[in-house]
């Protein structure tokens, strides 16, 4: 070790009988520069947007958080599901459906019965992704919906199902 890492063993005597290291005063100081990523300015912008009065800005804030991969993304979306603006609710539902890894399906269920086809489409897509064992039921409901946009949004989630195990659902999608 003294041969290969001499700078670390300068002034150290090693006793070969006991293999004990006996330092002769002094310490080795190693300086390492800390590597930090510069803060992403979009994070501040997203938080500023979420606090705005305009619904389009709040929806933009959720979109930015999704782009940043915020670890609390679902919590942010869940908070904005109760927003007074349908535009913000839609942005939250779409973010949950397409960007959140984990979500609570029970929060999406009331929106699956919405009269607004866009809210219904996003909610059913989110349920197809996050409903677990209940997902096939939501796929079937979405693919049988009267509105084409709901059927299309549901069809975008079909890659989450096994075609052999859920053949009737894929046949339903093919007949549309």
C-alpha cells in the first residue's frame, strides 16, 4: 500500500509483527469538489403558475411538474382535482393518466361519470392505468362509451393489457 498509495501513507510506520498502523503525526486531507446540478428554473415557474388566478396558468403549472418528474406529482394533481376550473381538473386528470406512476383510483371514479366528455375520457384513462385488478372493467366501459374521444383515450392505454388474457377487450377495440 505504501508503494501504490504513498501520499496516504506518508509518515506512517507499519509494524509487520502485528500489522498495526502507527501514524507518526499529521493527517491526510482530501479535497473533493461537490457536484451539484444547478436548480431548474422550470420548478420555480411551475410553482408560480400553480398559484396564479388564471386556470390556463394553473394547468401549465401541472404540465411543468409532469415534465420535471416531480416526486409528489400525484399529490399536486389530487389537490387540483377539486379546482373550480374544468381546464385545471382536465390537466390534473391527464397528468395522472399519463405521468403518475402511483395514484388512488377512488379519486378518479367520480370524474368517470362526468357529463364533460374530456373529463370522462381522462378519468377513464387514468382508471385503466391505476385501477389494478379493476382495470379491465374500466377498459370495457371506456371502449363502449358513446363519445369517440373517450373510446380513443381508452384505446391509448391498451398497451397495459395482455392481449391473450384480455382478448374480448381487444376485439371490442378492433370493432370501433
